[in-house]
């Protein structure tokens, strides 16, 4: 039996609570004969407290060695004043960079039962199924120089650098077009070509990849600000949205709210395929953050974290059937009205994090 090596990095805030629910699922799939081997380590503020940095070298080695990394969330006010290089977020950025996880897939699906939980009207979000493909290892997140310098007159100047190469744009465009072919065959590419050279370049490279390799897929270019507006106006016009690291960060938070709550959106961060083995490095994480205000209270919605595990089943372990079953279990639990506070709706009885995890395990039992 194949063994899948999972590294669990729960992180800070609600990270450990939502990861515990994934561990229940790992246990359940194990009982059904799927070989999971798990290890757990620290990342973010908790790693800083233990080691003085946002991820230890030892944890990085484990991450490189794992078939997939499951990541919770990092950050919190407690670490607001730690040095920039070792702030909690640096652990996540290092994982993305060192594992070469350039393709971040963020699927925004509005479950029928949740159409009323969104802040938008039911008809706008009901049946929504879009995929944001965010470039994750380039752009302004990593471009150099990135610094605050003090000038001769004592004033200061801050600079971040937005930088993209042909190779970086080509490979993310290919991921988006490939995905679109398995979906509704449309890619919307978002940039700011009207003010940014990287935007002009992005549009050119995506256009060329489209023409040369994917002319059977519909391509539309959209300005990133207009894309944000269209996402709240009529999101169902989109299928796959491909965009850079920073715009992708922002557009995916918007997309998350279309689904009812930030607590609903999973994500997969994938590296390039190893030509010899076909395997790719991968990290799976919810789009939400560490939510320090509700941390430790057992109130957090674990569905984005559980959905991220579902994406690991699908994209890292070739367990598509199991992933479908898990998605179905989530949908059934939502339909039954078992919901955490963020999606319960006004006046409705909300349940806790562990109740949702238990209900999903119960549904899996019923479905299997
Ligand atoms: C995300 C997060 C991260 C990002 C932070 C925690 C560094 O907001 O994954 O969307 O900005 O990429
Ligand atoms: Mn974000």
C-alpha cells in the first residue's frame, strides 16, 4: 500500500483548532486503508516563540521531504513587533519560495445551502464555481529591492519591487488554461496594463501562450480593479481567473466572501511537475488567516481547512473519488444546518469547530 507523507503545520490562532478536525479525517481515511503518515511541526509565531524564527531548518527539511504540507494559519497581534525577517508570515513565504510553489489554486464554490449566508443576493452567488489561479512565488512579494532606506536629509524611502520573467508568466498561464479545459473553457487574465509595465508584459505573455498552445480556450483580459468590481457585481461570468501574486491575494479574499465566509475557501499551492516521477511539491492551506479574536474558543469554521485536505487528496494523492466524497459530506453537513457562527445566519443556532468536524466524519460514514 502506498504511504502518503503529510507534514502538518497548524501554526497560530485558530490554525491548531481547525487542523485537529483534519486529523480526525486522516484517522478516518486510515481506517479505510489509505496509508497516511503524519508529522507535526511549528510555523509562524509559535515557531518564533520556540526557535526565534518563523520556521526552523528542521521543519523545512521535513517540508521538502513530505508528499504534501497541510498549513493552518499564522500571525497575531502578539508578534506584531517582531523583526520583519522573522515575522510569522515569513514562515509561509519561505515555504512557498523554497518549495517552488508557484501555482496557487483558490476555488470559490457557493454551496446551495449557503447562498443566503453571503452578503450578496442569493441569485448573484447561488451555484457559483470559479477558480482563482494566483501566481505565488514572484511579483511584489519577492522582488528586490525590498527595503526602507533613510535618505541624507533624514527622511525615508520605502520600495517594493514588482518583477516578472517570461518563464514565470508562461508557466502560471499554462496552469490556468489547463484547468479551464477541464471546466468551462474560459480564462480571465487580470492585470493593470494601463499603469504597470509588468501588466503590459503579463498581457503579452499570456496572449502568446494562448495563441500558440491554447487557442481553443476563450481568453479575456481584464483590468484587476475592474475584475474586483465584476466579482461582486456578477461573479458567475468568470470561470478561471489568472493573476499575479498581489492581485491574486486581494481578488481571492473577495471571492471567498462570495461563498458566504472566509472560513469556506480552501487552497492548493503547487510546484512544477518532476519530469522523472510526475510528482509535484504541494502545500494546502485555507485562505483565511489566524483569526486571533476567536482563537481557542472552538468557534472557528474548519471547512476551509478540511476542503484544503480534500484538495490534497485530489491533487497530491490521486484520490479523486475520496475527494468527491469529502466534498459531498461537506455539502450534506451544510444542508443539514450544522454550521459555525460565521455562516449560521442571524438568529440561527451555531455549533462549534469540533461539531462540524464530527458531523463531516458522520456523513463520510453514511456515504461509504
Ligand atoms: C494568503 C495570506 C498570505 C499572503 C499572508 C499570510 C502572507 O494573506 O495566503 O492569502 O499574503 O499571501
Ligand atoms: Mn490573503
